[in-house]
C-alpha cells in the first residue's frame, strides 16, 4: 500500500467517507456543478459506465439512476467498504464497486466501458484508453493546476475530439473556521487541520484566504471531454 492509499484509507475511517462535510456557500459559476449537470445529461446515452476514483460511492450511486450499468473503481479498500454498505442500504442493483488502481491495470477485469468519468480522480486513467470501447468517451473534472498534465496525457494517449472548459470564477465562502479547517482536511493528501498540532499552519491559511473579512477558497476547475 502506498502513501496515497494509506491517506485515503485513514481519511475514510476518520470521516466515514471521502469529501468535505463542511458547510459553505458558493458564489460564481461552479465547475463542479456544471460537471454534474453535464454528466446527468449524457449518462442515458451510455450503457456501461466507470466512475474512476469513486471514493465512498455516494456520487456513483446517485449517478447510477441515469444509466444501465455502473461500476465504481477505487484503490482505497476502506472507501470501497463504505460504498458497498451504501449500495446495500439503498437497494441499488445496477452498480458494482471494484478495486481499481491505474498503476496495476493487469489486475483490472478485461471490460470495455463506453463512458469513463473522472471526478477529481487519478489523472493516470488518461494513459489507459484501451479500457474504453471503440468510440467511447471520457469526461473529467480536475483542479486547474493539473491542466497541462492532463492535456499531455490525452495527446500522448491518442485521444481525439478533446474539449476543455475552464472555470475560475467560483468562490467558496465559509462562515466558521471549523468548516474551513474541515474542508481543507478533506483535500487530496492534506493534513488534518482540525488537530491542535496543525493550528499554526491553519492560522497561516486563514490569513492567506481572508478577503474583505470573508473566509474564502477559490474553486478553480477544468472539465475535459475526449474520445
């Protein structure tokens, strides 16, 4: 198990899943909201879908109602355990969760997906177009800092019809420091800023992200589609 998998497993145990439970409001056009709307619009056109980096499966199960067959793949066993519990609790039958690591593709079932979507999951999936069915589509959303890496992987992988949309105008506004700290702690490979031992670093982040008396974070994202 590598450090990344360890972090996600520990995060899953601490938060009973992956993602922020913090309260905040949004101002501006959100790439995350746009991605979800776009995904819901296209899912009925595909019958065998892979959610790569599915986390604890909550979003996967929500999207499963729009397609025939859904698979959620992740490399964190603790997250997959929670996903399977949610699946059972909700009586959803068209979805399965599998262990999936893009660095161990030989272990992945020989399945061709006609749609792979990537909601801030591993960008290394763009190196593995062979698991896409002919004419298959990939739809992803990532933090803006990963843009050049993703573009290069798509080009190197021989993808076509590449389209990228950038969203830089959304701001997350936090009412409390505890919500701010919790949200930061849920971000990929971050420290747990809710702990006293990380208070000095948290205070620095608070100072850096306070504007006109408001505690904010920019939500800078890009959405990519390719075939």
